[in-house]
C-alpha cells in the first residue's frame, strides 16, 4: 500500500469520526426511568428522569440509576465508535 492510499484512508476515517462526533444517541435505561441523549463525542444533550423516581427520602437510588444510565450510554456510543474506527486498526 502506498503513502497516498494511506493518506486517503486516514482522511476518510477522520471524516467518519467527525460525522460520528456530531451524531446524536439516545439511551433508555430501565424502560424510561432515565433517558440520556448524548453526542458521539460524549457530550450530554439531555437527561430525562421519570418523576416517579424522585423520592426526597431516597436520593441515593436515583443517583445510582442516573450514574448507571450515563455510563451505559457512554459504553453504547463507544461500542458504535469502535465499529467505525477500531483501535489498533493497523493503519500505521
């Protein structure tokens, strides 16, 4: 493979990654309990919490659910990003 082909592949990969970073993802944790919307570059757009989960007597459960929802959403986005640009792809 020559240098020009490598450069062309690198540019195509960068374009895909740029498009991916702008893409929006939605993750529904536990049937609408917590919904996280974020971009491909992992910026949270919105966080929706079902009102039935808001219990002033038990803030820890809500905190744990929100943290788990965010972490799961990030894992989902990272998995999809890995499909576009696998780490260790051997390009260089």
